[in-house]
């Protein structure tokens, strides 16, 4: 009886548990069915969450078209984050479109050995550097013209953002030199610099041009000093010297409007400095590793740094520039040993991380809330990189949806390879969401005004039309007598049309960019005010020869080599319907070459009369420019000496034909450029 009582006592709780389980299962099935009928709301039908038991998921009529309650409970199931840059890929260049046989520097420094703009490509070769027109691809002659003014190794190169023909170089000889590259490139070695800046006591490691002020250059040296220069002032170019570092400076970066600079140094600190006063706005420990670290400014008052952890792992971190005590986010990249250099694109909000000695380039997308950085993909290559240069946004090809372009110096082999970062889209029309207004090649302020404390946003230009746009979101509006760079001159529409003819072509028939003008203060013509902004077009600044400039990839070496295909060819009158091998053999043996072999194989002697007749025939053939007239009396040739003379005559004829072919190719290029200019004129 005792055992029977125990059995009844245990059976009752089990039945209760089973009934509860069935009730929960039925409730779960009803919720699941309701979600399937509702289509999954904002996060898909598979995003069921039981964390909120009071969630109303019944398919009543009150919730038709409103699924906010379901979205809140299904935020954890979003799948892949939507982004228009999720499928960006890197497109390498064919070998014939690369720059080969270049004397690349073999130094182990982490300097910037490659710099480019829409006109020229500069590559360091120890104490000198070569300047190559951007459309001159292929094999570069090892005896090409160079810039040979420095006495020490060159450590950094930077093109002037407002003048495509001016470049600054920092060297181991403690000097900074500015070079003026002539139009069309160098025709001889350039040894005379336009300006020499002397102020550092030891080698100069980094230089940066100011993004908004004209003629302002910032440099950092091995003497732990940062110098601010006004290169337009020949009497007193040094504006300020900042002495706040106690160890070697690893990197130098400047923000969008040029009001702050950021540095990383060997003491593991990241510093944000006001360059005009030298005040350290904020500082903090960025990476605990002892190896080199790099920094770059982002948008919304943030800074991204790359460096090494205490255990030598490569990592990146995002900081608030006003508070460097703790990073907003910090992630480990990998365990390689190469120094990672960041490249930030303000227009697409993408950051590219490329390590020295790596064969890949990682790229991320930045957002305004946590986790701030989203990994997109990476470009893989079997060739490690020694250094990278990048093209300004005004030089990319918008017709191919190219959002960024690197110029990669191979660590093994003297090759510079362009790598295009492309958003895959089928349409060849202009994609306005990929190309917002970007930096123009016009300064927004003068050096004197900037040093007096004025900050303005940079001048922008449209990627679709190539016209400059004055940004009205500056901290102060330009006064009537302040800066010639911010002055807008009202002109007639005829001047606007004229200015549109002096643009730099970007490979798209709808796009043309205007030349930057000279250093005498470019004026802005033809302003049209719309919603607080003014659209302006630039004068050509005396650079009329830029009418014939074309996209760097349109006339590559391949096009030059095979341009003769468009020329008329001499028809071949030999019989084409040859079937039997014996007929082919007899036809080949009847050629002039075999006739020569047959004649001079006999070693017969020739009299002086026959030789004189042959010479007369050769002279008459050169006058008549006929290829076959010199071989009409070939049977009279009986000496090897006369054969050599005939060969020399034919060689001269071949040279003249090649020369005429080159002239015709040049004429074809000129005519194509003229046709394109007329088409643009007709559109505008």
C-alpha cells in the first residue's frame, strides 16, 4: 500500500508537466504560423525571438502594414549588412599598361616613395626621382630624365594639390625642395629647384600640403620638430616651429580643413596639435607595440591609427580626437610584421589598409555609430608591395565606377602597377551616389589668412561636370577684400563656354575637369547661385596645351603599337588559292630573297659597266621612292660589296617609312583629340 501511494503522488506532477509542455508547444506553433503568414516583418520569418513573451504577433487586421513590434524583436537577425560598397573589388592592370623597368629605391624606410596626380607619376630612385607622364605606360628607359638636386636619399614625395606641375621632396640632406615640372614632362635632367626650404637640423621624414590654404607646407623631421612653411614667401618662409615631441615622429596627418594635425611617435603617443600655435589639443597612448604606427584623420572628429600590440599583433583603432584616453574601437588585424599604412577616402567613407611587404589590401567601411568599422573585403595579389601611391579623386575614371586607384611599387622587380577599386555596376552612366562633390584643385584661402587663424572648408568640384563649387558651410564668409582665392567674378555665359574648352579629360565624354591655373591666384568665372551654393568654372590660366590631354588609359602603349592598323596597307598580289605544297615551294623560290641567294651563291665576277648601271638604278629608285625599282636589274649584281650597298639603301628606305608612319600616328592622335574637343563643344 505504501508503494501504491508513492506511485500516485509521482504520477500527478508528471501529468501537470506534460500539459504545460503541450500548452507551450501550441503557443510556439501559433507564433511561428503567425510569423510565416506576416512574411517575417523586417528581419525575415526565421527571426523569431521568444525573449519578449508579451510581443503581439497575431495576424489581426490592426497590424496590417505595421510590423514595428516584430522588427524590434528581430534586430539580431539582419543577415548581411546592406552597403553599396559591399562588392567593391580590386582590378589589377595588364603588364603592358604598367610602368616597368623603373629604378625603384631599395631602402628599408617606410617613406612615401610614390606620388601621383592626374598628370604625372613620381617614383623615388634613391637620391633622385623620376617623373613620368601618367599616360606613358610600358617600359621606361633606364636613362630617362630624372630630378637630381638632392644629395641624400629622398624619404617623401608629395604633389601640390593646387598645381599639378609642382612637387615637394623631403630628403636625408635635411632640406625640402620644390620642383616645377614643365608641361609634357621632363626633356632633360632637372637639377635646379624652384624653392629650397632649410630649417630642419636632421633628415626630413614627412611632408604634407595644406588641403585648403595655398602655399602652406608642413614637415616633420628626425630632429623631433614640426615646421610650418609658407613656400610662397621667399624672404621668410618658416611660419612656425613646433617642439612638443621627445622621440622620433612616425607619421604626420592633417585634417579636412587643415586646422589640426595628428602625429604618432616612438614614445607610443598619439598627439593632436594646432599647427599655428603649436598647442597640443590632446594626447594619449595609441598602441603598446614598439614598432611604427600610422595615423589618418577621418570625418566627424575621429582618427584612425594602425600599429602593433604588446604581443606584436597588427591592429587598428578609432579615436575621438578630443579624448584620446580610450579608443572607440580597437581590433586585431593579423600577426604579420609589415607596417600598415591607412588611406582614407572622404567621399565614400572607406578606409584602405595596406601593409609593407603584403600582397593584399584590406578595405573597410566607416559608420557613425558602434562598431564604427565594418570589414568589406580585400584585394589579393601574389606580388608584395613596397609602397603605394594613390590618385586624387578628380583623376579616377567615373565611367568604370572606379572609386579609388592605387599605384603599387612591387617589392620584387622594377614595376609600378595601377590597381583600380571598382564598384560593380552594369550602367556606364554617371553614378551620383558614388561620386559626391570632391576636392577641387583651387585653394580656398591664402597662407597669410590661414596663419592669422581663419579656417575654411576646402573648395569642391562636381565629379560629373568638372565645375568647381564654392562650399558655403565655412566658418566665416569671405569678406570683400580678404582673399583673391575666394573672390567670384561674374562673367557672361560666353566666358563659361570658353572655359569649358580648356578642361582635363577624364576618359568620360560627359566629364571634364578644368586646369588648375597658375600660382598668380586663379579666378572663378561664371557663378550661378542655387540654394546657397555657387557653381563656378575655372579659367585655363594660360595652359592652352591641355586641350589635347586625354585619359591615361585610352592611349596606352597597346594603342600606339597597333595604330598602324588604321592605315591603308599595300595589297598582296600573289596568288591566294594555293593548294599543293609544290606550288607553295615554287612560289616562295621565285621571291627576290631567293633570287639574291641564287645569284650570289655562284660567286661570279661583274664588270664595271654593270656596277655603274646598278648604281644609277639605285639612285633613281631613291628619287622615285619605289620599293621594287632598285631590284629590277638584280641580275647584274655579282659582288658582295654591291649587295651591301643595296642593303644600306633599303635600310634607309625602311627608316624613312617608319618616320612617316610615326608622323601619321601623331597626326591621328591630334585629329582624335580635336574631334573629342569639338564633340564636347557641341554638347555644351
